[in-house]
C-alpha cells in the first residue's frame, strides 16, 4: 500500500565545474533527505569532461558517492568532480576518518578554502575555458555528508560560495541537520541550480510514493531538463540507526579512500 511521507527534501543541486585540462564541467544533482528514522544521500551519474586547453567535451558514467569510515559524502563544484580530484576527496576522507565530526568539519573547511583560493586564481590565469564557466556560478564547491552521531543519523553541508568579485573571493558556511522527531518535521534545504526540481514540485508536489522512489523521480526530472549535464542511474544510500542500506547503486559505488 502506497504511503504518504510528509517530508521536505534537502536538495543540493550544484553545477559542478572543473578548472584544469581534461577536468569535469558537469552539473551534479545531489539530494539529501532527513526523516525521523533515516538519512538519505543520492546522486546522478553523468560526468561531462572538458579540456582546459581545447574546450572539447566527452561524457562518461561516474561514481559521485564516497565512503569515509562511517560517513558517506558527495561533492560538486570546481575540482569536486574532476577525474583526479586534486586531492580534495583524500583531504575530506582523511579528516572524517581520523577525527570527531566537528573537528573534521572545521579542518575540511579550512584546508579546502586554502586550496580553492590558490587553485581558482591559477585557473583564472591559465585555464580560461574552465574559468569562464566557473565565474558566474553561486558555489565553487559544495559538500554534502550523511552519517551517525551516537547512533542517530544526521546530514550536513559545507558550502564554498563564489562572492563574484573582481578578485577571487570565497565565503564558507556550513549547516548540521539532526534527525527530526517525526516525519512531518523533516527539514528541507534547496541549494544551487534547482530549477527543474522546483518546476516539478511546484506542478506536482513531492511524488506520492516512498522517499526513495520520490528522490529518483526528482532526479529523473532534473535529467529530463538537462540531459547534456545530468544522467542516470541514481546511486542512493540510506542510513538508519543501525544499517547502511543501498537502495540502488552501480558497480564501483561507493568510492573509498
């Protein structure tokens, strides 16, 4: 019997751009959902790779969910989804595995800020094909994390906002989302480029199906609206207080560091 879930969505829809030769310039769809019983992280799978030298593009199916100890995360934005990642995933995973969450979050914010400030200036000067895409977007990099603290599922985001000044400027912010007391109090946040999702939900509301099926429907709507940037299949992990449940995933998911 079909159940109705009165929950909001934490939707991180960020156009992910990469800043060096042979790096990614693709839109990444990340959806995070918090309910009273679980947290969910889901992503699309399409990568569009653009050469920083020639501007030529190619596409391939990629994995966007990373496992680091007891946490799962996905990143989108400049460097966030590149083929070599310039060590960003290794940095994030290192801190998550070796620290409590608050310490890890602080270290991640500080180190990625320092790296981005250096890297973006370099791309601005040396990779105009890439920087021309990056300069007008709201976030240089966004990070969504789910995990557990004392057995309770949670979600968190860290944003590196593009201040769009003549000189490169970044504002860093973060939010922590604990499990609501019941489904009707689930929290919702929309980030980045989310026109397709907003058009879908404004017209039809959240799909009247399970959260897992509804998330897939929303990502499919985003793919339909921007097939050159986003693509199926959907990778979707659900954390309860006790279990890591893969609702759907392709071969090679998750990436582990």
